[in-house]
C-alpha cells in the first residue's frame, strides 16, 4: 500500500509500504476513505516532536471502512464504516477508568506518533472497541473527519476547561482549525461575546461567518489594549489560547478579568513567563490539557443534528495520492487561504 512516510526533519515521501496486519486480538485494520493533515504533522516535520522516528507513517485523523478485526474485537466487524479517534484507549486501565484517555497506559496519542498513522491506504488501530466510533447511516464523512481531533480538542480543552457560560465574554486567541473548533462549540453555551484574534484577515473573515461577534487583527492593534477597551477595562471572562507561543499566552493572562479562566489549548515548545504575582489576587484559573476525546459521541450527535457544521472548516480537497501537494497547500495556509484539507481515497 501507499503511505505518507516521515523521513526525518523536513523530509517526507508518499511511498510503498507493507500493508498493516492484526498484531493483537484487540486490533482492527481500517481502509482509509478520508483523512486530513493537522498542524501537529507540520510540527513533526519541523523536527519538533523527536519521539517520531524516521519511517513512521504520519496522520491521526480520518474515517474509513473496517477490513479486518482481531478475535477480541466485539463492537466492529468487516465492512463497518468508522471514525478514527486521534487518541487510542484501552478502556480498562486506571486512567481510562477516569476518562483520561489521553493518558491510557497502552494508548493515548500514538497514531502517527509512536505507531503508523492514518495518512495511508490502511491503518492498524489498537484497542479498536474503544478507539473507533461507528459512523451513523447517511452521515457526511468529511464533516466527521473534524471529529477525530480538532472538534474534541477545541471543545474539551478550550470550551469545557474554560467553563464557558451564558453571557460570558470569550476571547479565542488563534483562528486556526482548533481555535475555530472552540468557536463553533463555545456557542453551545450562548456566550455574550465571542472575540476572535488572529494575524490572518482571511481567517478573521471566516470567524465572523462561524459565529464570532468581534474580531481583532493583531497585526493592526495592540491585542490586550483592544480587549480591555472592548470590555470597559474589565477583561474577558474566558481566554482560550489556541496558538502555542509565549506572546499569545501573554495576551490571555493580561486580558483576563478577575475570576476569569485561561484555557490553554496551544502546543507549547517553549516556556512562557507566568505572571502569578498578578494572577493570584485576581482569582484566575489556568487550565491545560491534551484531548481525551471522551466527548466524541456527544459531538457526533451535534454534527448529525446540524447543530454545528464542522464541514465549513474544509477549504481544500485532494486525492489521497496527491497528499504531497496537499501538504504544500496546508503548509502555506495564509497564502492558500487553507483551513482544513480533505484527502479522499475513493
Ligand atoms: Zn491533530
Ligand atoms: Zn487505558
């Protein structure tokens, strides 16, 4: 089969590779029908995630059809259409029992990281019963690809951890796919204002279409001053950090209102300057996290009912065999006006 293989920093290729087979009775083999590229894949290609070894197939998002299951798989059979979760979970270890699937003793984020991932014609999914979700009849499979990672990440680590409540003023710093996922799912809770911050005017324009009440172009104004001016000097109730650099975390900690919540979603590679000396007396809560995907079944219902439309995040479509072209477009997101790219195998 063909797969997108990481070959060390800056190098990748779409090449032949042996098709995966069932290694453990709890495994399933899934033929990929739709997959996508994540910002995390670009980080890996930059060499930021050294645990990824050359030879690894990338990708941790996608939907497909079950080709084969191990003897212990009970919930799925050959021919079932499934959503693949970016987080693998056994369902029975102490962390899984607490719904901390991202810290499963025999799972967590391993796809396209520690084991071969979904940017391939086929993928092996360990602990298939807990790591796959059945796709409802007639569902929009492209939309469901957004449920592998970005929707649960934006929702669980941004919206739920930030405790978005009716009437809240919410600032989302970063209008990339995960920031947009937070924007879509924050609306479950009817916040009063949803302020989106980014440096890309196209993304801010899209944010307004997806429900932002205000946008701030951080290349034109001082983000903190603007947020303070918009809130009569009080600050925002919830600040969701969806970039992962010190400057954007700083905006959140400076613009947060007393009693507010800073929910960090961004993947940080460097330490930030934490102003605890100012935050403690303001009753600020700071949260961090890696997605558990325990809200995936609930999110799937909201997509099925049309309550949220994650397919709006898809800007480009390619054949799976043209994945190298797709990487080029996604890697130049601002120039290409790219948000999420879909790769289709059939
Ligand atoms: Zn991802
Ligand atoms: Zn587990």
